[in-house]
């Protein structure tokens, strides 16, 4: 197991435990990078198996108003890409750190820096995978090759409106896991998960052996419990990022609230064994 990529190792371990991964999302630099550095280990203590870190960008494609506002707050502080990498490097440098970091990043940031330079810097910063929501599969092969060279996973998105032929191309370029968007539209909390999600996951399982992780609209323990039965990972973003709105006024309280919510949301995965066949 020691020779496995850290992301693969997490999913292999959880497969033996018959449970899905809990993957919280956190915006880098909101309200500042010191808070980000404090929050990342706090999320691990509360139950995160992997952590998705959003790289603020001025024109996000798939993010709803909560995450867009968080990105805006971070960018108003003149946040720089190099600062994000340095903070992640400081957090992941200790030998006891073992939780994979996933960078949620617009392809514009990758393109501006250059694929090889960006992936190399991400790897040096302790980032184990990149989620690139606005990269069309038709243009993803170059970045997929660069990621493979650097032993960095590339995670692309499949949505409810993705055609079967296109989904097949997407999962073939993915590594680490496939990010399955649960709903049509942007990120944000929703009351219920759509009935179309279960057949979508079943269809994807005929195309790939990669873990399938579901995000968008997941905000309640009952959502997590439901997804824990049919998915390999559960991604929660807006419900957590909304708490960052109060961080500039009450840092300690916000950090405690983040921990509490991650613990509350991840608990169903620890008490309910999965019933789907394990590969």
C-alpha cells in the first residue's frame, strides 16, 4: 500500500472499511491564508478523508453565489497563486500529514502559468490531484499527460447532461476519481438529491473502475448517508464555505463551526456500511 499514490491509497483503505470518502471544500485565502492553514488540519480532525481546496478565480464557471463570494473576498486581499502554493506547502510539509489535497482550479490559471510549471508547483506544494471544471475533454489530453508525468491525478467532471459517448472520453482521461455532478446547474445547497443520480452512477460504473465521487447540492447528513450507499466519495462545498462569511469577525468561532459541520456531515459514513458491490 505504501507504493500507492496517496489518493489511491485512501480509496483502497476506505473500500476495505466499506465506506465512502468525505471530501470537504475550502476556499484558499478566505478570509486569509493564515485561516486556511489553521482550517485544513481542523478539517482532518473532524473527519475529512481528502480535502478540496478552491483556488480563487475572478470568473468561475460552475460555482454558485456562495463560493463566488468567497473567491471575491480572497481576491480582494490581492491573493497570489504563489502564496496559495506556499501555504499548502507549509501545511503538508510535516511528516505526519497524510490527507491528500485536491486543487479545484480554473484552467485559465493553469494555462497562464503553463501546464508543466503549474503541475510542478502544485506537486511541490503537496497537491495530489487537480480538479479542472472548465477544461473540455477535447482539450484535456495535454494536461492529462503532464499530470501523469508528475504523478498528479487529473479529475474531470461528468454531469447529468453529459452524453454517454462524452462520458466515456472523460472517464478515460480521469485519474484518482471521477467527479460526478449531481444536478444540472451551479454549486449550492439543495433540499433533495435528484432521482436521476442513481442511474447515472450505475451507468458510469460500466465505463470505469475509478471511484465515483458526488458533489454539488450536498448539504445535509441525510444527503451524505444516501450518497454513502451509492458513491465512493461525497463532496461538500457551499454548506461549508457559507460559514467563512463570518470568519473575519470571529475566527475561532468560525473554525469551530467548520469542524462541527464536517463532523456532523461525515458521521453517517462512519456508522452505515455500504451495500453496493466492492471492486
